[in-house]
């Protein structure tokens, strides 16, 4: 029997990207609702209960509704791409490379919370330094980022692309989350194992997909006052043997003068860079990923594969 997969919210930005990734798969039976019926509660309930794995690509409240429908229905396992369950203790956090044993947790879990795109980049840089005993738990972490506008879903896509949209955005680049209360902060703090809420400054550029997430550090304030090479070595050890997350060699980072946020578009991988000048006491750690790839749909498909017992 082929595993039955239902993408609840399949006609939205993330849902469509997942459907595209799964389109050619002959080892799966895809359950689907016509777009016109996408909000039909009865049809959704039927599909959710029939599925072996339900992938929720819905706003938070609708995702909670789907989880409630499945309450007690243990035959259906769930991957939620919304922010609703990312720090919930009953849910496995769907970042397989985050820490030792995480991919096994995901593989065994009934409930998996897919990470947000920015946290995927931020946690990928913070967590290894915490585990290596380099980054103190009370370090004042700051995260700066730029995302392609698909990160804002259908609404922001329309605002950026449709000049006649009543809330058209003409800017080539803009900061947002100005109140420093972005919805990604809880998962960055929880899974980054940091005591203080990071100061997070997100922004959007006039490109559809792509992402850069930055973690600037004062090395003298880290445990053991590590060198740039020490920070690099900690990341390199953490991701040794991983294929989806690559730590770019220091000498390659040194050779770069620019970094393109769209460089990994269309892939489900992430690259980590360590920038700075040895001896100057500062480092800027940078993650590059496709916000819809490893930042969302690619991660969901990776997690589905783990849950089905397939290679990561
Ligand atoms: N875009 C991104 O880069 C990322 C998004 N996510 C998360 O994924 C989820 C989906 O985001 P995204 O794809 O961007 O959003 P979209 O708005 O593009 O798609 C959401 C889909 O869900 C449907 N929907 C909304 N409410 C309901 C409901 N009550 N019942 C049934 N269907 C409903 C929408 O239909 P309708 O057209 O009628 O509104 C739409 O088809 C969100 O939780 C988001 O936070 C995660 C990572 C990255
Ligand atoms: C550009 C933009 O608007 N980005 C979204 C995050 C996209 C994402 O990761 O979605 P979820 O965390 O919702 O899953 C935001 O800042 O809310």
C-alpha cells in the first residue's frame, strides 16, 4: 500500500511548492481537494482522516483546526508548516540537522512542526555554538535577515507584483518587524537554547525567493574568546557528514566580496558562511537558503521522507 499524503492548504504558496516536489513520486498516493472546495470543512476532515501523513500549509488558526479534527485519530501523522506548534513539547521540531538525534525524533514522531524560514537560518548558526560551549546562554543574540517576498505568502506576492493592488508595495527593499516582536522569536530562542530573546530585524527584497540570515558576534564576549577559525570549526564539526546543510570552507568565504540571497533558489539545501578578519575579534555568521526550499516546502518533504523511513 502506498502511503497516502494530503496537503491541507495545497493551493497556497507553500502547498503548491510541496505538490511540485511530490508531483513525480510514484511511491505515494496524493489525496487532493479541488481548489474551489479548498475551504470545505467536510472534505478536509475526510482527507485528513484518510491520510497517513497530513501536511498542513495553512495559517495558524486553520492549522489548529485541522489538528483538532485529528485529535485521537492516531492513524494520521501530521507535519504542520505554520508557526502554531513549533515550541509545543508534544511536537518534534522539524529541523533534522539541528542536533544529534533530531532526524530520529522526527522519523518516530506523529506530530512534526516544520520550522520557519528565518529560524532555520538563525538556529543553524546559534545551536552549534551553544552546544560547543562557545556561545553563552545569556549572550545578546541579534539576527538580521532579508527574505524574498514569497515569504509573505499569497498576499505579499500580490502586493509586490500587482501595481494596481490597493496595498501595492513599490519599495525595492524594506524593513519590517520593527516592534521587535516577530512571530519567529519564540522558536529562535527555544531551539537556539538562548536565555534572552534575540533582537531580530527582518526585511524583504524585491526578489520572489531566497534568503540571507546573519548572526553577528563579538568574539571576546564568547566563552573562551574563540578565534574566527574556532567558530568555523565548531560549525564544521556540527554538520560533518550532512548533505543538506553545508559549511563553506573559511578560505572560500574569505574569497567572497558579495553574497547573493537567491544563490540557492530552487534547492532544498542551506549554506553557512563565517565572515570576518582573523584577529579583529568579530565574526558575521551567515546562512543562505531558499525560503520556500529548506525554509519551508523542502524541509516539509525532507521530514515526510524521514517519517516514511526514507533516507534524509
Ligand atoms: N511562504 C513562506 O515562505 C512560508 C510559509 N510558511 C507557513 O506556511 C503556511 C502557509 O503559508 P503560505 O503558503 O505562504 O500561505 P498562502 O496564503 O499562500 O496559502 C494558504 C492556503 O491556505 C488556504 N486557507 C486559508 N485559511 C483556510 C481555512 N480556514 N481552511 C482551508 N484552507 C485555508 C488559503 O486559501 P485562500 O486562498 O482561500 O486564502 C491558501 O490556499 C503558513 O502558516 C505560513 O506561516 C512557512 C514557511 C515559509
Ligand atoms: C517575508 C515574510 O513575510 N516572511 C514571513 C515568514 C515566512 C515564514 O517562514 O513563514 P512561517 O514562519 O509563517 O512558517 C514573516 O515574516 O511572517
